[in-house]
């Protein structure tokens, strides 16, 4: 079957977060014999990643990313009547590319990865008849609503976010209603969408983790270090690191002055890089070739996210590697968490610091929690099992004779 994926960045083997989920989906479907195409935005410095992607799928079309300058986003929002978060990812060029690929290559089904890319199914004058699936990794409206609860009402950040949310709810759910099917990563995300729009057709298709790629490490060979990883173009990750560094880290280093904090992931903004300048025990790596090198070092993985939604691939990878996780309750959303069994959860800085301290000191407990986390990944998040769900859903979307005629 031919399947077109529409993505707002180039998915590749070294991708972080949701883009790693996308890469695993399309590459594993291609490995099963499906003819996969990808239309994605690409920055000039990432052109080489398109060549890597072409090794996994049959067709790749790289589209220049629209400007992310504030005035340019505002201009697109006003001209094309789209809310801020959707205007950030809107390009008439991409609209035409998607339509042309569907028509010329006769794709029977297209998958928009991330909700903002679902707008290319809505009022697209270039788009022929095609089955439209939106993969909602996290609802932009719901994520922003949670972010409002974190910022102080009336503050600059709160007001800026409130302004950018104007018109978002109505537009986002219009995009969903225009699709033939929605898939979410977790039951909680599905519940939220159905609460807002009961008539939507939604299936849960969880992401997986490559349990052969991530393997447990001996706790006694780790450093006295904590680790966070994520893609810092996502404001959720920026806020998580800054909150941990200001509210939790001082409590931890007061008990363990020799320890380190590894912050791993691409595109760290100045506010995150500054952390390493004011404290030599904090290491900001930027993009790394292989996160496993840091997962092997770290004694504890922290996920202090305070807003956002969806299931976090970073937590799956840490748990698969047998690194015990200390997270906010929100950070474990969509994962069968057993506090004190396969993870620890805390929303208060003092409790999070206490759990980190416990896992730093007690290597036997560290090992037990890590191995329990690994078993959870093996039981619930093995990619080879979960890709069956996505494949079956897409096959149900397309009549057999239609899929066969395009094979």
C-alpha cells in the first residue's frame, strides 16, 4: 500500500521526541513492503538528512520551512486566517506539494503527523480525493491551556500565550472534523479530544521503543548524575529544564555537591545554555549522535514537564535503557506507571529532589526500579507489536482493491 506522511521537520534515525516516533513508523512500514512517501519541511542545514531518509522510504520531498520570525508568522496568520500555532507551520508551497504528490503518485491514504500538519487537508485546492488521517501527538489547544495554568495570570508570558491562542480551539477542531480518522498516542489524549468533539473517529496507536537498541546498564557503573533529554524547539522542554534547575537542582546538589546534570537534545536556547555557564556541574550537550552514551552514564533520568500533553518518547527510551525515572505526574501520561515500582512521580520540588536523592544513594533500589521499567517497556511498548496497530488501521482505511491497484 502507498502511504504519504506529512511532517513539519525531517524525521531521521537521530531524531528526538515525536520525530523519532514518526521515523520509526514510516521506516518500519517501509520495511514491511509498503511504499512510503514523505513531504516535510526542511531547514537549509538539514538537507543531508533528506538523503538519509531516502534510504528508508521511496519518495521524499523537502519543502523550505516558512519563516519563524514573529512578524512573518503574524503576517501569515492575518493573510491566511489561521491561528498563531497553525500559521507557524503554514506554507502555500507545502499545500501544493502535498496535493501534487497525492495526485501524481496516487496515494490512497495520507497521514499528517502532528495536529498542525492536518491543516494541509483543510480547504487545500490542490488536494485530490484521499483518505486523511491526523496523528495527534498532543493537542495544541490543550497544551496551551495547561501552559496558562503554569504562568502567573497577567504576566507577560501569560498574556503572550493567551493572545496566540486566539481562534485556536475552533480552528484545531475544524481540522480534526475534516479528517477521516484521528489517532492519538494515549487514552488520555483521546478522552480529551472526544470531550471537546464527541463525534470524532479516534483510535489509540501508542508509540513504541526499540528494546534491542536500548539495553539496561549496570547501576554500579553509572556516574552520580541526573539527565534530561528533549528537543528544545518545544517550549515544554525548555520550561521543564529551567524549572528543575531553579527549584530541584539546588536541593539535590546540597546533598551531592559532586554530581552532574546532563541536558541532552538539539536546539537549546540561550536560557538553557546559560545554565552551564553559571554552574560547571551542568552540561548542555546540544544535539548528540547517540543518546545511549548519556543514558549509560546517568544514574537517574528526570522528566519535570509542567505542561503539554501526549506520551513522551524520552521517558520510553530512558525506561527501556533501565534508567530509573523521576517525573511529574504529567510526564508519565500514557505510560502504565507504578510509583515506587517502575518509576517515582512528584510534582513538588522537595519531593522530586528526595526521590532523586534516594536513587542516587541506594544502588539496589536503583537497579530494581530500572529493571521494572525495562519490563514495562518490553510488555507494552515493543515497536514490532505496536506497528501492527498502525498498519491495520491504515489498511482498513483503504479498500483492498484500491491498495492493490497502487502497489
